[in-house]
């Protein structure tokens, strides 16, 4: 059974990424609405090896699903740099763009995801991790599994087998993505986009610092006006 389709129109979506990933200025040099972006990429990569490292594998994105324009790299990089460990709705063979309907949900999703995928796995010591907040929009048809009673297997805390299987089936049938309830924040909602063109180009908003105590993320603070008041998670 395929989930129903819903038109998701959120004027603000929130996504946190590590600040150690800087804006990719070469992306805008290569891709614009007026050029064959795939050909331009290949030509530039011949003489500039860092292009492949920074831009990733753009062959993973069909031309008709590409997003172009200033700052489009914030979105496109999620699809050209694959996380081999996978995620709730990606099995490690393709990229996906996740975002939440509100900042707190995005924050808690990031805190958990970063713990699971890196900090715990590599047994990192106490540290502060700075993140950028990306604010975008979405107005598109997504497959809707927010009725958790009908899709309980997709909401397992740790096991993503069923959610990845559903996502793969939908993506293979050209689905735009999935809207779902947050597992990390009660009443929060998130979506995963399977293609860059599903969302708008986001803008950079606040910077936040997550505090890792060696076992979990316990608090955060926003970088603004020299204020570093920590807020418990």
C-alpha cells in the first residue's frame, strides 16, 4: 500500500548542518540556468580536482530534478554527497534532504542524528559543535505517513529497515519525498525530499552551538551579540 499524497506548503522549513562545511562558491560558477551544468562541471573538474571533492557526484541528480541558482549548493550537496551509513529514509545508495517544520524539531533531529552517526560511533570527547541553520520553503506533493497508526514500522527508534524500504519504492516511482512525524520531538513534523527541485533554495539564519558531553548532546546556545546562554535540550 502506498501512502496518500498531500500538498505540503510550509513557508518556513529548518535544517541544521555542521558549520565546518562552508558555502561552496565553485558551485555557482559551474551551474546556472543558462548553461549545461553537467558539461560545465566535467570541463572544470579536468583542471580543478577540488571540484569533485567539494561538489560531489552530480551525476546522481537528473537534469530535470536539479535546483540551480545562488546558494543552491545548500540543497544539492545533500544529494551529491551520500552518507554510506544511510538514514531513516535513505539506504546509503542515494542522498536525501531532510528539514523540519520548526526550529526546535530541526535542532532535536540534528542532535540525535549527529550523536548516532558520528560522535558516539567515533567515541568523541567532550566538545562544542557549531551548526548553521538553513531556512527554506516547500510547496509540493509528498507522500504522507503522518498517520502513525498506519505506518508504525517507519517510526522505529533505531531500526530503519522498513522506512528505507518504503522510501526506496517511492523514490523509484519518482516520488518527491515523504512528510512524517518527528521521532525526536513530540508534535514536530519533518519531510525528506528525494530530489533537489522539491524545495526552494534556503537562506542561512542563526548559528547554534551544540554541547556534546561525551555521551549525548545536553544543551545548545545561539551565537548572537556575544550572548552564550545555554539552553537545555
